[in-house]
């Protein structure tokens, strides 16, 4: 009897055949019994080398670890968010959330790859943001994120996926600054503003490439703004402005404001680095549209790439606060954007020569608009703003004329759609 190590599948099959033939004997001898035992050892050794053992399931691993450490459901309840959830997970009625996995990995030492059911070395890091403060239900209603029944279990993953889709999981060096340079309402919820900006970036990321990357050094801000302002005279002027902006590499997005955002528009960089102007159109008036557009466009042309921003700022604007900002650096940028927008829409010399706003009448507004080559709503809107009398000239500001041109949410590419 010579027993050799098994080195191949052929050796394995031969050894298995020999064992089976010996096992079929009615009365094996002592030597035959020894041969069966020795062959079984070499067969087992070969199977251990060549057969992979499936790792335990997450539930099996949790049960084993609890038994090993002598833990009850009450002991591990803090890692699951309550004792009821422990039973639901262990019975397979509830999936493990990322937060549960993170706690079980940290406190019970269960490997991340077993908890996730795939080969990795670590669990995802917690988000830099407090996901519980996002308006998740409103975002689900708007279709920005998927609908789920249990936000407590799935909310963190939803928000992480949402932010990743918008920002491309940025590093700390490139992550946008959502607070720098904003005309932000004190009543606004910061996480509502962040969610809105992220959705605008997400929409921009799904858009076709722009014809070229915007280069602020190739465009004279005053001239370009004036060119856009002159389009207000045309029936489809707002959509023609979108076309012209896109030709220079600037995207335009329409996105409904969230309930606690108090937001009119923003200027920012998309995840691909492209320049982006986004408006809410919460006031469907031509005068409001044109000033918001010009203001955010001024931020793109002058401020988005300045020394402090370096393309990372997000300028968030509530235009109802216009005229009430203080003297900070942030306010200075807002004043600069206001001044650029006003001058491009109506030259200050023309405005002063007409003696506005004191001398404003419907006829004079039409005359000034003709000379300035802008839509009469622009002139009427400025008169109303400077006099703080928003009951005057209500028939001239273009109520209900903007949404007709931008009926859907998303990125607009040209005068057609």
C-alpha cells in the first residue's frame, strides 16, 4: 500500500474511486481499513486546498458574534437603532443600513466585507453632512431622490447617493462652498439650499457637453451683459439668451425652489467644472426674470473665478433682500453684481436723463425702454424697486410670461427646447 499526495484532479478522481471500491467491500482487512483512512486524509487535504468556503452571511456573522460575546438583543440594540430592529434584521425582515453596518463593524468587529456581502476592505465613510437635516420627504415628492418607506434606515444612503451624483464625490480641495458669497435669507434652511444647489448640479451633469468651456478672460463682462439684455426686446428673448450663454459655455437650469429655501437663483460650477446659472422662477414676471438672470450671470463673469472663489463658490440669491445687504466682502460682490446688471439693462445716463423714477409714466416707460433697447417690463420693474411701490405699473412687468418659455424643470439648451 503506497499512499501518495494528491496533486491534480486526476489524482483526486483516482483516490476517490479507490476509496469507493474499498468502502464497497463486505469485510475489509485491517490494511484496507488503514488505506481508507489514509486516503481520506489526503483527499480532505486536497479539498481544503482547492475548495473555497463561502463566507458567512451578515446575519450568520451577527448571530455568531453575539453568541461568542454573550450579547443579547438589548445589548446590541444601540447598533441597530432599537431592539425591534435587531429582531427584524436577524429574521431577515429588514436590510442592514450603512449606519448599522458601520456600528457593527466598529463595536462588534464584524468585517466590512461580510456585512456588505462583497470583497472590500472598509465601509463607506460617514457623510460630511447631517443627512437628517435634508428635506428628504420634499425631495422624494419632487422626484429628486427615490421614494422609500423607511427614511430612518435608508435616508443616509439616499442622501449620500444624491450628493455623489451632484458633486462626483469631491475631495475636500474641490468641494463647493455653499455659504460663500450669498445673499441668503436668514429664514432659509441651509440644507434646503444645499439640496437645491446639488440638484441643479446633478441636472447639469446629465446634460450634453457645452460647445466650449467658459473662459472669463475671453469675455468683456459689461459688453456681454449688454448683449444679453438687448435680447429682452424679442418675443423669445429669454430663450435666445439661453442659446447665447450656452455658446460661451454657460449652462442654464430652471429648478423649483424648495419650501424653506427662499431662493431666486444661483451661480455655480457644475461637477464637470462648467459654469452654471440656475433660476427658480418663483415669481413669474419678466422684470424679475431679467434682473435675476443678469445678476447671476454677472457672478459667473466676474466673481466665480476670482482669487477667493477659484471656481468653488456657490452664489445663492434671494432677490427680495436686494438693497438690504451690509458692507461685508460677500455683500460687496452682491452690490457689484447688482450694479453690473442694472447698467447692462438700462444705462445710468439714460435713466438720469429721463428723470426716473420720479417722472415715470406708462408712456415715458415705453419711451425709455425704446431708447435703452430693452423690454418695457425691465424699466417698470426698476421703477417699482426704486420707489418700493409694487402696486404701480403692474400691467407692464410681464406677469405670467416667463413660465410659458420655461415650462419644465431642467437644463435648457437653445431657443427651441
